[in-house]
């Protein structure tokens, strides 16, 4: 039996997984992310935890194929990280450093791209090799897989689909400094912003209250048949579907895999995206399936492990 | 010495090239495209022409690595053509058929994608491996190369960047049936349309006349310092730069290679695209260079040959 480690490095915790080479997740655990000293200890902490696990399991290190890691920052095809602000990291070759510390083959990728790879391997994207994963959380993250491989981008910014410019008239700034980015409308935050705007002018009955205009409240309301919630969801779905149509004209994927907090709404979310996707997409790209992600927070562990193959 | 044939199949003529494996174009010629009988004779005509050339040159067929071809229609990663209306072709495996007819290894790709590969190999994109080629002609064509390989797309529609939705308010239909596609503004046709609109309302002096509102006339006017021409070029450049910024947020290329008829304007065209690209692009993707294509109509021959390697 051969084994592999998959590691998802976040700003607060590092999620770690021990898997077979077939992708069976045998065990997972977390260690805190030590951001002191510009994150200088993070990789060595992870390496020590891997060493302990190898000892604990009594396996031969020669049976470990390697370790993969997803990190919250741009990583190019050479494994060079172009800074990861949440960790305090600057520019360096993380794959080489991680390999030196673990004595194992090591591969590093951007966390959103790595999650996409995980969903393709063991999640909602199984059976496809050209997918775009869309993570609807605080922002809109993305990961693009073509022919089974991550599109890292020349500066590690492949799949930064949250920053597709979609509205010329936006006055508010996006977190990136731009104006009118997709994530200003199609993230959980963007959905709440739309909810707030429509709620303020709403004269009819609604289950929504000013205290809770979250994505969950909106989609719970949609399921209960609330008219305002349906309007908010429609506006959200229209913008997101348009964004996906634009992406499809660039890379023509087999499937979009929709994940992140907003996707907990379930298949009803897809019902709001699909009509807009069909309206704005080029006919030759309309074959793309819309599916939900299934791995949740474990996508990064699976995808990091898959980097080794 | 090893050789390769590169073939660019168009609706009127087939451009053919005989190259060394190093990519030196030794000879090029054309044969007419026989569109009778739903284009049933096209590939056999090409095969016969290749056979004649091998005989004429007195080379050993064993020294021919193979033949590559670009065709005007979607081609997926398996070499399946999903119809080519200009040739009368339906859905079939063109690589297999072409190999059978020539007795050589054969590879087929979409013509715009193949031209992108050619520009990467021997043209404006030399030195890069992640490029987006943008062809500004009657429409806006595109070809995306990631890590040296064409992004065909799951239905052969990878790089159909002319059909990125960019304007919600468009009333006129695009050739594809959509409304507000990039090519409605950023093609030669789109540029002339903008010229017509602005010319109609123009009260000041201008070198333009209602008889000639072509892309060439506009950029000649720009070079002569004409104010109206500069306004038209600015509007054109703003839309195209925005489109390229959107593409960059998806695949983060090293370079955009700009070709097609409009690119004959030269480097002044890039001066009108770049400010808009910088305005609308995500900062992490702003590293992309803007360069002009250099191979003109030969890009397809070079790229088709490169398919073999």
C-alpha cells in the first residue's frame, strides 16, 4: 500500500489528511497556523506533524509518495508562491522548501485551484477532466482544471474569476481595488448586499428581517416561497450565470462545480443560475453541466494529495 | 532531416506548407477548397497534394513526421470536429480520416487555436508558453495556449472569446444569436459600426468620409492626428481592453498576441488597448504583455505543423 499526505494551509488552522494513493482519506486532523515571524514556522510545523503521523502509523517512509499542499496565495507552475498575505509569506519556492523539510516529494498549489482538483478527483466533478470550480463564500474563488491539470496562470492568478469585471457603473470598490468585479455581486457578501438594497424598498410581506439578510436566510426564504427572497435570488443568479457564461466562452468546460457557503442552499441555487447561463452563453459552450461541490472543507485535502499524481 | 506538413483549410482555399521539423517553412502553396458534396473531397485533395509534394521533393515518406491541419470549426481534444459550416462538414473524427488518407500521423485543430500555436512557436508569442491570441477580423477570434498546449474546450469551443458577453443593453444581434458579444464592438466590423455612429454626430473637421469608415481609415486618421478617429479608437480600445482584462482573470496569460486585419494598424493599436486593460484587470493578472502577431496568414500553417510535436 502506498500513501500520500494532503495539506490545506489556512490563516488560522492547517487541515491535514493521510490518504491512500487511491484517494481514500484514512485520517484527518488539524494543527494551528503559527503566523508569528512572518509564518516562518508553518511549513516546519506541518513537516513535524507528518513525521509524527508516519511514526504513529508505523509505516515505511518509502511507502509515502509525497505531500501536497494548498496555500492561500498565488502559486505559479514552478511552485513559486507570489506572496500569501494571510500567512505573512513573501515570494519563495514553497515546493522546494517543503520537500527539504519533509524529505518527501512535495507539490504546492493555490488553495482554490487545489480544491477544484479535489472536487474533480473525489467530489462533484468526478468523471470530468475540464472543470471550473466556483467557490461562493466571503468572496468568489475559482479553480480551473483543463485536461486534468490546474491552470495556475503565469503569475499564479489563473482562475481568479471573482475579479472578472462585470459592471461599469459600480461606485463601491471591490477588495481588490477594482470596481464592478463579479464577487461584489455573486459572493455571500454580495448576495447580502443585494438583499439589503431590495429589503429597504420592499413594501410587501416577507420572512426576511433587517437582522438577518444572510445567504442562508435568503435561500431558506426562497424554499418557503417568499417573494422578496425569490427576487434577491433571481438577481444573484442572473449575475452569477452571466459570469459563468463569460468563463465558458474562454475555456468551454464540461462542468461548473459550485461550492462554498452559498452552495449549502442546494440544487435550488442551480435553478437560479442556469437560465442566466443559458441566456448569456455562446451556444457552442452551452453543454457545460452545473453541479454542486460535495467535499466541503475536505476538498483542499483531497486536491493537495492529487497534486502528486 | 525530418519534415512536416502544415495545412490551413479555409472556405475558399487550402493553404499548405512544407516545413522542417525545426519549423523552417521551405515552401508554401494553395489549392482550392472543393465544397461540393458537403466538402467530401477536401481531405483527399489535400492528401493528394501532399503525396505529389513528397514525390516532387524526392524525400522518403518515412522522414515525414506527419501532417497537421487547422479547420474552420470547433474541434475537441479527441480530434472530433463538431461541424464546420463553411466546408459543409458535419461531426466526424477528422484526425483519423486524415491519417487514413495520407498514411501519415495526422492532427487536426480549430483554425484560430492553431494560429495561436503558430504565433507561440514562430511569431509574436515566441518565448511564452501561456498566451491568448486575439484575431481582430470580421469577427473576434481567439486561441488559448496553456503550458504550450491548445485549450480546445469540451465541445471544441475553447477560446471563443468573441462571444464574451460584455454589454447588457445591446439591441442588435451578434452573428451567434446573442446580444452584447465582444465581437460586436472589438472586431473590424464593430470598429466600423462605432465609426459610423460617431461620424453621424460629428460637427468638427475630420479626415473620415462616409464612404470609408474602415478600421484602416480610422487608424490612418489616428496617425494623422484626427480627433474623431482618436475618439473612435479610444472607444474601441476601451471595450477590447476590458475584454482582455476579463480573459486575464480566467487564465492569467503571459501575453496577449494581437493579430488579424485590425492589427495592421501596428503598435498604436496596443496604445489604445493597454490603458483599458490596466484599468479593468485584476492586479494579479496585470503582468500580461501586449504584443502584435507577426506571421499574418502563415500562422495557421506553422501552428498546424506544431500540432505534431
